[in-house]
C-alpha cells in the first residue's frame, strides 16, 4: 500500500515542485515504485518531467471527474518505475465545477484509492493556494512534506499552514493526516540568516524537521528546462546530493532502528561445548512513535499504524501535536 504524500506550502516560490520532482525521482532510484500526480494547474511538474501540457490529452482533471481511468492517464518517465499523471489548464476550471458536486472534497482520494496498491509512493504536487483543489489534496494524502524557504516570510507561511490543517480537521471528515516533516530549501551555508531561520524553525515547529537541507543550486534551476530531474542533469551537484539524502531520510521513516543492550548480546560459542542461547527481543525507541505520529482525525476509518520514525544514527527529534 502506497504512502500518499502531498508536497505543499501555500506560499509560492519555496521549491515545492522542485522538491516533488527530485525527491520522487531519487526514491525511484532507490528501487521504489513511484507515481507523481501533478495537481497544480500550472503543470510545472509535468513539464519538468518532459510532459508539457497539451489540451487534447488526458490529465488529472479527467481522472478527478471520472472521465478516464488512472491507467489511461499514466505517463512513463525515464525511469521504468517512476510514473506521472500530468496536469493541464483544464484543472483551473475544476474549482468552479466542483462547487455543486456531492462529496467534492473526496474526488482525488477516490481516484487515488483505485491505484494506491500499485505503488510504494504516490506524490501529489499541490497548488500554492487554499482552494477546493488544496482540500482535495489534503484529504487524499496520508502525509505532508512541507518545503520551507530560508526566509522570514516562509516562517509566517508555516504557521498559516498549521492553521489550514486545523481547519481541515475541524470541518471535514476524512482519514488521518500526518506531517512527515518540514524541509529547508534554498539554504545558503554562507548566510547567517539561513542558519538562524533553520534554528528557529527547529526550535518552534511542533513536528519533524528533516536534517537534510536543500541548498541553492544552479543545477536544480536548469534541470526543468531539459525536462528531466536533476539526477539526470547533474547528479554530482550539491542540489542532487541533497535530494538523494532527503530520499534516504524519508525511507528511513519506514524502518524502526533496532539495537541491543550489552546484556542482550550473545556470547561467543564455546568450542568445547554446544550452547543454546536465546537472545532477548530487540528494543527500540518507543518514544519515537509517540513523537512522530501527528494524527488529525478527519474521518474515522481503519488505518495501518505508522512505524516509528528513525533517521541516521538516532531517533528523529519530533513532538506530538494533536488538534
């Protein structure tokens, strides 16, 4: 069953689409089967993967209204296990068409439910605004990755985003929603302001903040003009290496870290005597699950329990935040 992840920040210009395209590409490189749904009427993710919008072709708009099945809309990319469902200008008109439709908030979720068992990850490239499209994306997603530019206005946008999530919680019944984490983008190692903002967000943001920081990189800006992710444009650039690390950090959330206390270690077998040693069960950081699962009850339904989040050599610093 796929992890459905919305990459969203209502503030524009924070490398949302860049993060969506390149993070999903590196997950595909790690052997994961990935689908990217371009849910932004600007269709930047589609053109960034070599599928510029065409009015006479099927897009997520047609899937949203049941005019086409997912298999008919899915486009290949350079990676055999990385697929795209493109956007189009038609999607802008969906805002008007959805208004009078029953259960209009669940149209994208109903579409994704048809195919979520075919992929390991499904990414939704969200529009940078608050609209019915945004609500559809939030309701359809299991998790949210929040790109945050190293700028004070982005900090204000982050607090507004938490308010949006709370409004969804209070007014719509749907599935649980988890914040996978915020990722710093356009980070300048030589700029003190970038470090200060990163420190402020790490101290005040009530959810996980990814350790990986995405730097400013010319390669990340150039790659979309060639219709390819940065891994195929300049894999040795700082931006490419950063997204590779971010993909590994996201994968690490799936597997709890196991370790043994000294008392649990199995002694070496005595060559003179056969020994049967039964090791104690491995222990894990139980508190990591308490800190990582930020669930917002939007609609009561059975959900699979998310494993504890563990990154690198220690549990991810995180704080539970309930609405």
